[in-house]
């Protein structure tokens, strides 16, 4: 038995009875095997009937048996049935039972009790303090799920808040195999290049809901985005000099951050881009054929505002690979 890892000691996978929700099992089983984690399969029941309870118990016990058989080690797999409101059940169970990671698919609309996992996922991500690994069930399984050397993008915004993701990403890289690569990725968003490179007024609510929109609900997106036909204005010599200085500073920052990743067998790369954070992350995902994107749910922008929640929301709705979201303790 592999010794349990403190960061991923207990992995919770909510299941609604659908094949889509079961896509999360492949990722949970891979991590449990690599790290010796306990695997908890949870189903929340809203129908208070003995017949329904027995059916769900039969389903979860069957899925637990299948998971054990697929793993070549005797990893503990525990089925748990709760009666209540799925999002709250998941959040409360994770908090009270010291769950290390919740793995959920981004959406599902069919199952034993027909609760929509998309809505449930949104509420869990928005309210839980437990790290969440979100899986797109319509995308093919990545190398990360198959315990092969993987490529992970770690989005950092220059704040200590965003760096809280580093040990979590490192452990996932180590849970694959030697040869995995971690790319520390920083997007330069210059706030004061005469405002002519700034595209303003984009409103993002998404996962975090209107009541939790960042700042005044507007997200500043530097440089023209793919959503507009306008060409980026030509940079002046002064602007180019200022951007070069920002880029140099960014690479210096990423070099310092890379020193915090000490796991053997991991290659650490640094990459800096200029533009809209979410769009550049997706471009990098495609460029390096990434298997996973990792970031904190909140980070600090140059103005001091919390902003990475909006970036995470955009990445979630655009990326084709799994997304690991970790909430730093002081932003819960």
C-alpha cells in the first residue's frame, strides 16, 4: 500500500447515477492508486423512501466494487448515501470529514434522481473550501487520468494567494509518472498603457453568481480579444519598453516560484504571455497539449482586486482538460 499523502488523503466523488458523472471515477481511481488515498463515493437522495434508498445503496455498492476491481491495490473505497439537498450535502460532508479533494464532472442531467450536476457543481465550487477537480465528461481522458507523464499548466498572477496552488499541482504531477511537466504561466495585464490597449466592460458572473461578481462586475481585458474584429493598436517604443520590463519582472517572479516545486522527476517550465488571462491560458493549453490546468479560485490583480475567480470561470467554460481549483484559506 502506498503511504497516504496529506494533500490528497481523502477523495470524494459525487455520483448521480449517470454515466457522465461516473467519468470522474477514472481520475479518482488514478489518484487513489498513486497516493494511497481513500476513495468516497457519495450519492445524495432527495426522495425519502426505503425502496429508493435500497436502489441507491445497490448502485453505490456496485460502483465501489467496480472501482476496487479496476485498481491493482487495495485502496479503501467507501459508499456514502445522504438524504437532503445535493450541493449542501457535498459541501457539509467534505467539511465534516476532512475531505482533501472533490472530483466532479462539469455537468450531468440524467441519473437515478435527476438532479442537474451542472448546477450542483457551480454551487459546490462557489461555496466549498475543499479543492475541487472539475472534469469535462465529453472530453477524452487525459494522460493525467491514465498515470502517464502529464503536462500541467499552473496559472499564477504574481500574488502569494495564487501560489497556494503550487503544492497541489506538484503532487498531481508526481501522481502521474516521472517525466511530467509543470508550466508556470503568468499573463501580463498592463493596467496603464494609455488605456488604448484595454478592452473594458466585459461582465462575468458564471460560477460565482451575480452576487459574487468581482469588483463592480466588470472585468478588464488587456489587448483586443478574439471577440472583436479590431486589430490591436500598434505599440509605441515607450510601450514596448514598458512591456519588456514587465516581462522580465514576470520571468524573475516565475523563477522564484519554480523553486517551490522540488518533486523529483518533474520538469518545471516558465511561460509569460500578454493579453486576456483566460484566453492566453487556453492558448497555452492547446500549444503544449496540456492534461490539466491548475489555479486558485481567487487571486489579486494589479489594482488589488480579487480577480482570478472570473478567470477561473472563463477557463472552466472553455478548456477541454480538467481544471483544479483550490481556495486559499483566507478567501473562503
